[in-house]
C-alpha cells in the first residue's frame, strides 16, 4: 500500500480496519456519498444526523473517528476518500489462499472447544458458506 494520510501501512490489515474498508466499498456507502472533491481531497458523506460528515485523508467529523480519538485509525469515510483518490491499494484476492470448505470443520471445532461464541461461529459459518 502507498503511505497516505500519515497512517502506518500495517494498520490497514487489522481486523477492525478491514471492516471499515469493507464499509467504504459497500453499495450502502455508494448511496451516502454526496460529493468528492479530488482537487481538495475532501469527501462529504450523508451523516446519521442532519449534518453530513466531511473527511480528508487525515480527519473526519463522524462519531466513529471522534470517539476512537482523532488520529488513531481511519474511519470508513477516510477509506472511501482514499479509494476515490486511488491512494488505497487493496490486495488482489487469490482463489488459492484457502478453501472455505476446509475452514468450516475447523470453525465448528473451535466452537465445540469454547474458543468462539455461538454468534461468532454462526456469522463466520455463514460467510464461509457464501464463499463455496
């Protein structure tokens, strides 16, 4: 990944950040984007309240970004801007990374051993089933 916004490259591979990247790529986010100003590197996104969120590559006005403490991790709005500007390079998926069919029994075993909750097991099982 290119270094952008002052964020360390490693952080973009953390689980919570991958979830935020997925949110930035979602069709739901497509509907929320109001404006992308590529020249000024600013995005305006429909907020949960009456005011929209405004994000740059370093800052955002959304609650996720504010609550976690500014400058600690990008939110999905910052990631969306990075995607729009072409500065967020995502790894290409590989069909040979793993076989979802082989992961399901491992997941079930982890549940039997009490290593994951029923809810987590169910959510991961559903995701793996979709990959078959």
